[in-house]
C-alpha cells in the first residue's frame, strides 16, 4: 500500500488515520474574463473504507475538487490556498515525480467516459496488466492478477474478454475494465467521477453494487461524484452537497435525505421528477431514491432514525 500500508476499514477508529483531508481548499481558473473560483474553502475528510458521495448541479465544482486531489488540473488553474493531506502527508506542493508515485498506488481515479481512459488499440487485459507490471510483477503473475481483478469487477468469462479491444465491449463492461485497472495497485482511495452517468438504470445498479462489493472486499475508501441522488442514496455513508464551489451541507446519507438543513439541499431534493400514477408504468427518480432509502431503514431494523440534534453540518 505504500503511503497507507494498513489504513483499512475494520481497524479501531482511534488507530486509523484519515485517508484524505482537505483543509480550506480553494482552486481558481484564469480566464479572459478574469479569475473564476471553482472550489472555495472546502473542508472534507475521508475515513478508511468510507464511501462519500459529492452531489450537486453541473458546474458546482465536484470534478475540479477530485482533479485537485489527484493534481490533474489544467494549466489555467491554480490551487490558491489550503491543504491536501493524503494519509497524513501534505501533498499540496508535491512535485510531479512524487505525485506519479502516489497516483495509481495510493490514490486512483475513474472518469465518466471509459473510452477516454482506455487505449482503443490495446486489449483491455493488457491495459490492466500494465499497472501490475509497474509493481515489478512478472508477466505470468500480472496476467493472473489481471484476470482476478476482471472477475472481481463482475466481468464474466474474463479469459475470453482479456484480449478484446475496448470497442468490442459494452459501456458497462468498459467501465468495469477501468475499475479493474484502477484497483490494480490496491489504492487506499478511489475517486469515481460520474461513473454511472452514461449507463442505463440496470447497468448503473450493477456498478453501484460493485463499488459496495469492492469496498467490502478491499477496504478501499471511495469518493463518488454524482448528480444522481438515487445513486447517492444507494451507496453513500455520508453525502456532501456542493453549490457554487462550496460544500454547503455534509452529513450521513439518512440525515441529508430525511432532514436537510440547508435551503439548497432542500431545493435539490425537490427538483427531482415527481411521481406519476403507477398505471402509467414509469418508475422515476424519486421512486428509486425512496426505494433505496427504505432498504436502509430495513437494514436498520425497520426504524427511521430521529435526526433532531443531528451531526450534519450546514453552512448558511
């Protein structure tokens, strides 16, 4: 694990170090019209094995926040202030050589469109192997591990698909291959940026369940970026609501969905499509989110928690 050798879920809380800490992080872009503040004084921490969903409308700064953690920002951008601490180490001013040692090993990122991540000319199995060969594995061990990762991410008949190029696979399968490559070096932190946006509802559900399974089996912490509140309701331990570059509210998933404290959170929830009569045979977003939240209630003994005096924070 390198920088985070034993920071996994299941350890006593007092013995665990936070995987990620952002302290007053601010990121700006230089444009012909002047400076644009994309991320404004964000404070966020991620515990080992935790899934945090960052939700908000398009353009609110979700992707820029993740790119800042990975130090994959475009040249026109600048981290104006704040700290990025990975497993207790300040990486805000780290050199590119130092960051290259961390990317893919301690932290990894999965992007929205797998076709922009995968090389269209190289078989998907070899692209997964490439990450493993960097760990000084021999080719036989790397291929065996690559097949295991493909199976872990739900790719059936992995041996047959190993030598296929990306265009032979469906969108869902390509996304699974990207996840397998991201997990190849056993990262402590996985950033998933809108990974289900281009997928249909059935495939989306499988990917969400896959992320939960990955967390359970590997203990990897996950930052899941989405504008899909139903997806957040399914997998999040905590939800952070972003608006205009700031996190305006953060708390447990049940707190955010059952008792939002910030006006923007309430409006975000109310903006979801309303239910329509069942005889029209259409299941819309609120119905799906409600179903996922009911599953949480059932897992909690059928009782909805009382969140008065709750721990969620809202910045007014």
